[in-house]
C-alpha cells in the first residue's frame, strides 16, 4: 500500500496508539447495554458514538442518535454529519443547497443515501442531494468507504437513515400516545412545529405512527455582521407514517415520508452571497428586480415509500429479508420576469424560463444470512440479489426559442440535463470465517448496468452528424472485497479492509451534449481501489467507576482510476471531432488519517475527533499528461472537533460545549476546475443545555437550548461556494412533550 510522508507519520501514530492501548487493556472490561437488535453493545450519551466493535460491518461505523438530533435542532442532514471526522457539509445555509462530502468524495453518486431502505439521489449542478427533515429520524448510521459487497458504487460511503416508529415514542406502560414539539432559532426566526400520534398492540404484534413537521425561516444572517444571505428563507412541510406487524417468524413493515416546499431560491442553490453591479442595478432598477434574473420560484416534492418483509424461523440457515422501495424527488423551477426587461429569457444551461427535473428510483433487495459451524470455525454466509431502476425525466421551456424549429419551439430537454433510464441488476455474497480471535470476510459483487437516453426533442441536440446518440449502453463488472477483524484483546480490535469497486457512468455523463459536443457512449466504468486499516477499543472503569472510553484510529487510501470528468483543453484534443462531453481521465488518489475518542461517565462526557486528508490527480483535469499533478479540490481541510459536558443525574440536566477548529485550505486547483476557493482557518464554539425529566409531574417533557457560533465568528467553510460567510450567532430552543 502506497502512502505519502504525511500518511506514513499518521501510520506511525496509529501503531503507537494501538500499542499503548494494548498495554493498558488487561484490567479493562466492556460496558454493555441494549442495541436496536437487542444485543449487547456500548452506548454513550448525548454525543456521536462509534459503532459496536462486533464485526466488520459495525466496527468502523458511526451513529447519530435521536437525542443528538434533538439537541442540535439541525435543519439538515449534512449539518448533522459535519462534526464527524472525514465528513463535511458542501454548500451554505440554504437548506436546498447542501450535500455531503466523505473522505474527499463530494459528488452525489459517491455517497449512498437511504431512508428506511429507500434510495435517495438527486444529481443537478449546484443543488443539494438530500432534503429530509431530521426531526422525523430515529438514528443515522454512517459507514465510510465502500468495503461492503452489498453496496454498489458509493466510493465515499453510505448514510442510512431510519425514521421513528411507535415503539421509539411510547413511554413505559403505554399502548398509545401522542407527541408535540415546538422549536425556535433566533437566526432567521426559524420555527419548527412537530406532532405525532402512535399506538402499539402487544397482543396483535402491531404498531403504527403518524407524524408531521413544519419548518419555516426568514433569510439567515451571515457571521460577523448583519448582512443577510438573500433567498435563504424557506418553508418545509413533511409528513411521515410507519406501521409494522409481527407474527411468529414473520415481520412486515411499511414506511412512507413526503416533504413539500415552494420557495423563491437561486437557480444554483449552493450559490453564496448575491450582489449586483452598478450596471445591473441601473438596467433592472432595483436589487429585487435583478434577483429575478438570478432566482426561480422552486417547488420541491420529495417522496419515499418502502416495504420490508423478514422471515426468521428457528433455523440458523434462514434469516431472510425482502425490501421493496420507491422514491421520487421532483423539482419545478419558474422564472420571474423583470419589469424593466419583459423579454428576458434565461439560458438553457440554467433551465430556461421554466423547467422540471424528476428523479424516480425503484429498488428491490432480497438477501439471506446463513450461520453454520464446522468444528472450531464459525461461518456466516450473506448473499443477495438487487434490482435498481432509475428514471430521470427532464424538460424545459425557453420563450426566446419559440418559432425556431431546431429548438422545438422552445420546449426541449436542457442539453446538460438529459433524460433517460438506468437499470442495475446485481448479485453479491460475503462469507465470514471466524476462528478464535480472527474474523475474515471475503466478498464478491457483480453488477450489470443498462443505460438508455431519451432523445432530445430539439434537433439541435439530437443530430446524428454530431454523434448525438441516445441509444442503449451496457456496462458490467465484478467488485471483489475482503475485510478482517482481529481481537487483540477482549477490548481492542484491529481491522483492515480492501475493495476494488466499480461505478458505471451516469445518465448525464453518457448523454450530456452540446451543439458542438457528442454524447459520451465511449465512457468506461470508474474504479476505486480502497484500503483501510485501524484499531477500535472500548474500556470501562478507566478514570471513574462505571465510566466508558471508546477510541478508534484509522488510516485509509483510495486510488481512483478511469475517473469520469468533463473533457477540457488538452484532454479534449485526444478525441476526434465532434468531441464527447465527458471522458475517462488518468485517475487520482485521496488518503487520510482519523482519530476519535469518546468518554462517558455518570456525570462527565466528552469527545475528541480529528481528521486530516490529502489528494492529487494524475496530471490535471485539463491535461492528464501535465508534468505537475493537480490537487483534488474535494479534499477537506484538517479538522479537530472537541466536546465537553457535565450531567446532573438527580436533576436530569446535561450541559456542555463543543468547539470546531478547522485549518486553512490553500491546496486548491485553479478556479476553472474547482468550485471552491482557498479558505482561512477558523474556530467556532457552541454551548448547549438539556433538561429531560424522567419521573414526576414533568416526566415526558424535554427542554433544550443551545447557542451556535457563540462569538459570532466571521468565517467561510472551504466547501461554501463563493465568498459567503457561514451563519452567524444563533440561539436555539425547543420544548417537547410525550402524552
């Protein structure tokens, strides 16, 4: 495995930490409590925790509980995840313009996002990728890297969201109940109202929950001054239901969630501060009129429905799960017309004057787990088949094209946002062999990907002479992987992973065209060679009686080959005219070091999370043969997140502080091949207080308060577009009650 000097130093640190933990482990014992599966595992409250160090699936996993979701009162999923090492929020304070970067992978296809098993995906320039309100979630499980044979692509990792069920809400002894919550945040006058009703019958094995949330806010104020982030105001209405039935060996669950918003937003939702030149102000008469050329009335609908059937008879050979799901994200943009320029018509590359983009994903997943022993060997075989069908439907209207037949009188698909379908048939298997302290898991996955474009209605972008080909393209391949977990002691486990995964080109990569550009049906699969080694440990009774310490250190490297990118400059000269829009380049690498430490006791709790990464392309994004390698723009700056808190058990109170310390990022490519400009280092501080009485007249009540950006620090995160500072000081509070 090839590492740079920085990574070699990190590896040395990793070995030192592992040895130190080994010497101190002999007197330590593991803490246990109940996991969602009813098995023993460690828990820490109320901070982010690492996954249970039980097997290769959970040893490197992180978990965000509903308690942390409630305490932070975050409006978005990316905002919740950004305190974890190796994970960053892409975008700014606008809710619809946020997505996730994990280990240097920031494209939506590189992060698999699911909610109750339903796949979420939205790929549009300068837009967000996940629009679920966190209020309805029970837990978020984050797995970094693509080391599971069960997963397709997802070079950066996966984010699995699970919504709340009746059993998560009912108080002890209840068979039915209700929940109400109201929250307020001073920055933007944000108001959140939530309500739910739920019931469970132990005798019938049935439970049901119905819930809803409404979130609204004015424009946010940016840090350090009173300037507002224009067009950041919004309204989001979300509804959710979940029902399940359990009968002997059978379990059925049906879940659905739908959100709706209709707001005035920049076409590029990630855009930073919007300013107007003197020329623009003179032409349009006012800033509000100028905004009509930069913004759209945007209607967003996001729907997910999933059904699960589990069959678990009294047999170690059968643990069957069948999952079917449907999700759809629909965006409809309408331009306003400036009074002083009634003939204004927006460019087709930004959707024209009216546009729609719908993403629909249908998914079937059947898997089984068989457990059997041969003497001293413990064997587990997991295997399954999957079907994923994605429909991408794009349409636009540009009024200045009316009367021009080559543009179909203005009604056509934007050339850079093509329509089409992609179907993926997959089979996978993992075989875990356990012998003593060692657990070894080789895996293999096969994917067959069928892609087909939808011919553009405009002959300008459907011209065979320009190699505009919307026909079928087939790609396929195997993805091997292997993982190992070794119990150095009962409290310390070493782990290592390797995977060679593929990702087929997307619809917009195959069929994105232009008047002088061809479709890119020549594209081959993108590949990653992913490696990771680490150590995870859990100790009890370290500093105080019944306290718990959890630690994890990991080093990783991802070598990507045949990376898909828009052909520019020298790279485009390698093709005959007409040049395809996209091509396979020479590749790049990302690598990094992460360390996490979590502490919990009866009264004290705290955490330390550190991450550092780097990456370079082979050559540059303009010229793969360049003598100087270009930095990868998606690599996050070095980050340290500290938290410290104190609990008063007799009063059911907890309070604490969190500090985020981020280094500068100056290793950035030129602006033409990077959305991000160099950023300065910064430190941001938050404080919080919670009161959750467990007994007495206030049992069922939860009161929470926090202050974000306590000192109103003026800073711009590296992944925030343009020069927009992040949100300024923000006082948050919420009160909820379970009836």
